[in-house]
């Protein structure tokens, strides 16, 4: 059985299509990163699909560089400038993100825009079943994730300098329109259930009752845990972050409990009590308690919406792989995942009253 943590953790030699002028980067870092001293060794992280991410090692310190991928990109995608901005603002509030060192939007340096941040030496778990973790710590890992997301949703965007980071209202209708457009721009063949969802979702969207900062891709492998404690020390991959409906953010993570193991390694049908992983009801209760909610209505709609959105994202990854500029070698395998996700999303749409 493949060990996902071994497969996606660590670094590798930089892929040919994702190499850049390391001497130019060295000059930029000398000029822009306080306390920087070379020489510089560059490796590419194995994991990640959207924005290529590199480990920069020097004799005294390690950094991380995250960049837009080369090649023709979908409109508004790969917004590394937004990642840099939101993490800078949240870091100033004590929220767990890496320290930001600099943003470069000049494509003449390494070919695309990029930013540099601290390397956080901790643990990233790619397998949500946490097979390498003592069962006693599994529940605490998920509770730390829950607590971290609730804390994110508690920030007043205006107060921390992110009041103009996005339009706070009508988040889901805008997301449906955006991902419908992105999906059509990367469509490689007709998927009937995706077309049905594009037609159905706009009129079915519930009213938004709150607005917050939303991460947009909050899941286990987008965070770093302390090397010894079951505690989140950094949340990564803010490319899809904006202002919007916190329930869309929370239910995106909650899909883990509603999807089968063969689809994004979900928990559906798993013996969570034996694994010491909280069940869906317990996870929802903890989030509601932390955010002052009495419960979560219309979950079937949210699952349909989030699975549709995920299918559109995965289609984009697959489409980029056909052009040779996706950042993970497994990206080409993603094409086969889109239709089952879309069909499953439509099954929730039918439950929601289609």
C-alpha cells in the first residue's frame, strides 16, 4: 500500500519545466531578504498541484519560495500576491502562518511572480487516516484543525487590514460563476453532471448569514503540525483565499467525512471510533461551539457545491498537465477523477431538493 506521507513529503530535484535562473534569485534575495546570506541550494517540494513550491537552503537558514507556474494560465488563477498579503496580515495577528520575507512581481527575475517565506520545520500529513500517528493523538490533530479554522473565521477582516480583500457578500454565487467559467476554460470532454450542476447551483444557493476570511482549500495536507505536539503551527496554500461565507470553507473540509476512501481518501464507511478520529457530528459540534452556531443547515447543498468546485479545480490541474506545466507528476491521473466527483456532487444536489 502506498504511503502518502512518504510519497508527497520532502523535496526532489527541480523538474525541467519548472527550473529558473538561480543566480538571479540569489541576487534578488541578497537585495530583498533581511539577514540573507548565500550560497543557495534549490529543491522542489514533491507535494502540491497549483503553485510550484521550492525549498531554498543556505548554510544558516532555510526558506520557501512559491511561484506562479510558467505557461499560459487561467484568468485570476495562481494569485501568489494575494497569498503573500493574507499571510502577512494574519501573521501580524499571531495566526499560525510562516513569516513572509518578500514578494517579487517582476517576471524578469525567475520568469514568474513569486514570494519567499520562512521554512517551518514540522510535520505535514498527506494521509487523513494518520497511519503513522499514535491513535491517542489523532483526535487532537483534528481538534487543532477545527480550532484553527474557527479562529480564522473569527477575525474581523476590516480590523486586520483585509477589508478590501474580496467582496464579503454573495460569496457562493460568485464562486459558482467563477468555477463554472474556469471549468469550461479547461474542459477536455463533456461531463453531463458538471453541466447539470452549472445550471442548478446558482438558484439553489442559500442566503449567506456571515462574512469572514475564507481559506478556500482548508485540509489536512495544507498545514504544518508541530514536530512533537498535535498542534497546527502553520496554515499554507492561501491561493484561493478571499472574503466570504465561512460555512463554505468549513463544509469543504467536512467533505472528508462524506466522501469514500477511493475519492480523495475520504472517511465514508470507515470505523472512525476505532481510528480515534472524530465523527462528522462531533466535528460539526466543535466548530459550532467555537463559532456560536446552533447547527449547520442545508449541508446537502454545501456538499454538492464543494464537490462541484473541487471537480473544477481538479479539471484545471489535469488540463495543465496536458500542457506540461502542472507541478506534480501525478496530475495526469486527475483527469479520471473529475467525472466521479461530478456525479457524486449531483447526488447531493438531488438530496437537496433538485
